[in-house]
């Protein structure tokens, strides 16, 4: 008869059973996380000699010292080889550290130093540190002007920075050394393509600049021809759209229809409306017919005081200096915006025209208040 297997404690089956391998011996179990830390300080299990504080392990200190034993060129070569291993494993930053240590030895063999500069440049290229790439390539080429790897990597970095003339120079120097180098041929094609793309971008930018300048000139001539009074202040309407500007119907023709952004103020109720573009040939009153129609009154007009045509439209010129004199003028219903501007009654302030609208029955009240505020 088979001996019955003792039932396993369910708690042990879930939480205490090891996922891989046997349970830890009692002594190791008691040490918990400290065991891993202890093992990491043994040379066999270490990932870096620099991770352990100095003086904590004689064996480690001996290994550290061993890394710097020998002739300078031997020490530098050892660090270079470690850098190469890290590079092959794609540990770019580790490789940079090893190459830097090799260069810090300052050995007298240019071949080793040049290789370290060139290889460190390759790591920086992978990390997109293009400026550092070029600096290391320059040092490598100073030691050996025929270092094709340094020329190629510098060409790559210059291309990434859109330094096309410098990239082309590296390729020319590379072809002078090895005219059949396929790597230089490939990057030359990339440089040529990017050069053409940048030329197209520059041409488009110049065309936009010329067009913008021509539009500015046309608009300036249009405003001057219409005798538009302009003022610039520090209190531009920040809540208005950025494209709320004076515009010509044909941006390049100063004689084409001119359109203005217009702010309508209702001073007795501290409210406002905004017309983004109003043709100079239209009237303010034509806009108010829609804005203040009996079926479309604003919510704030509880008393129905602003039903068109029961309103008056006014324009004011403010005092901007001690010699200026403010004025308040009434706009007749059929007077076009162009005529109001030509009469010098309406000013373009910060690129915006502003008119005042008050109910007919309260016109005298508003005018008296305005005089007290502006003429006294």
C-alpha cells in the first residue's frame, strides 16, 4: 500500500514556496536583502569596480589598482578595449566613460588616442550629442588627418545639424583619401538631398517674406490714401482674435475694398459687440439692423431700449496730449464707414475702429455725462 502523502499547507503553497529552485537556507533567509548587497561586493559578482566605496574590500582595491598597472599605453589600450566591448553591446555611455579614462592617461601613442577620440565620437553620435561628436572628431583628425572614420562621423553630425558646407567638406576630404568608399558615397547622397530640401525651404521663406512686405506696403498706401487717422496705445483689446486686423480685399491692391474690425460699445450698459470685418462701403447702421433687431435683442437689454432704429451711433476722438481736443460726433444712418473716416471723425486705434451706441431717448443724458468726463 502506498504511503499517503502529507497534505501541503495551503498557505505554504501560495506564499512561501519558491518560484525557482529550493528554499533559501535558514541563515540566508534571515539576512534577506543584505545577501544580494554582500554578494555584489565580491569581485565575481560585481558589475563595476567604481560602485564600491574605497577601502571596503581589499580584493576590490587590488583589482582597481591592477587596472592602472603597466605602461601608460598599456593602461590606455586596456580602457579602450573595454570601451569597444561596451560599444558593441550598445552601452554608449559606459563606452564613453572607458574612452575618457583612456584619454586621461595621456599616453604618447597617437594611434590609441586617435582611436579613443574617434570611437567616443561614435558613441556621442548614437546619443545625438552632435556638438561633442564634432569636437572628438576634430581631435582625432588633429592626431591623424587621414582618419576616415572621424571624417565620416563628423559628416554625419554636421548633416544632423544642417551644417551642409561642413558636411560636404568632410566628404570631400574623405574621397581624397578613399575615392571608392561606399559609406562616403551614401552620405554624400543624403547631404545633397538635404541641401536641396533646405534650398526649397529657404526659397519658400523668402517668397513669404517678399509677399508679406508687399502686403504691408499696399495696406500702408491704402490707409494713407483714405486719410485714416491711426494711433497706437498700450491698451489693445487682448480679448479680440489675433486675426482681427485691417485688411484689403486684394492684399496687394491698395485701391481694393478696405475692411475694418469694429468694436461696438454700449456705454450706458457697459456691454459690447464685435464685428470682425466691416467693408468701408457699408454703414454701421446696416449692421445694427441685424444686431439689434426686435427678434434678436441682446439678453442684457431687459427694457428693450436698443431696438433698431431707436438708437444713435456716435464716434469720439479722445484727448491724447495737452493740445488735443476731444470731440463727439453723430453718424447718420446712410453715411458709409469710408466717409466717416475721410471726415476725420473716426480714428483707427491699435488697428480697431470703435463706435458708441445709445438709445435715442437717453442721448442727451449720455452727451451730458460725456462732456463732464472729457471737457471739464
